C-alpha cells in the first residue's frame, strides 16, 4: 500500500466586521457613537470604512486602519423626518468588502412648555402684551400676557426665540423678557 498525503488548501485571507451597538436613536442636534471591530483571518492589509443610507452622516476615527477597531460617530442630515432608516457600514480592503447593518431611529425632539413674564423697569408685570415664540417649526400662535404680565406657550422645540409683537415703541421702557423651558 502506498499512502498519499494531501496538503490542505490554504485558507484565503479574510476579515469580518462587527458593529456595536447595531442600532441608534437620534434627535435633531444629537449624535451617537458606535464601535467597529474587525476580526482578521490572515488578512493584514488596510481596511477603509464608509456609511451608506439616507438620513445620517458618519465620521469614522480612524477612517481606515490596519488594526482591528474604529469608532463611528453618527449625526443627522438637517431636516431629517422622524422615522426608521436602514443604514449600512462598509469595510473594504484588499479586494474584500464586508457590511454591517445599522438600524437608525430618528425621534421627535422633546417639546417644552415655555413660561415667562414681561415687566416694566419698575418690575411691574405688563398685561395685554402680544408675545411671539418661534422655533424650528415656525411661529407659534401669539400669547397675550395676563394681568401680572405672565405668558405660557406649550409644545415648543429648543432652540426658540421670544419677542413682543409688535415691538414696543421706543418711548416704552421694557425690561428684557424672562422665560424658562420646563
């Protein structure tokens, strides 16, 4: 008998990509940081990262690596509507391309109840003053100050502006309005 010995086929160099966590929830103006991990199997080359999909911008640190980790910082495209968006993170190098899915949820920004008071220089509340609040969604209905000079507007998104409408005449002395979001 003659024994034949065969050599095993060499395993081609490869890598896999893992994203942790695989989901993120953002509101306008917020960001999320996710970790990327490469598991290498005989592959020692440089790997570059990219993000595909609508709604978000991605910044990688580092953008490419011969190591095993990177960090992805996600921010929203301006004007992105609330909802669910499938994204894909891609790692490419040495003719290989691997992807990891990312589930992005965009939620409504928190709404505030804004209260304030319009006063004269003596600290007395001014009644009947029209107060206009405007946020990213546009102007809210006018609020009119009560007998104590107080006003309240609900459902406001930060950032917002507050003004008297129409502006008081130059001969009127008003202290700056005060307000707070709750």
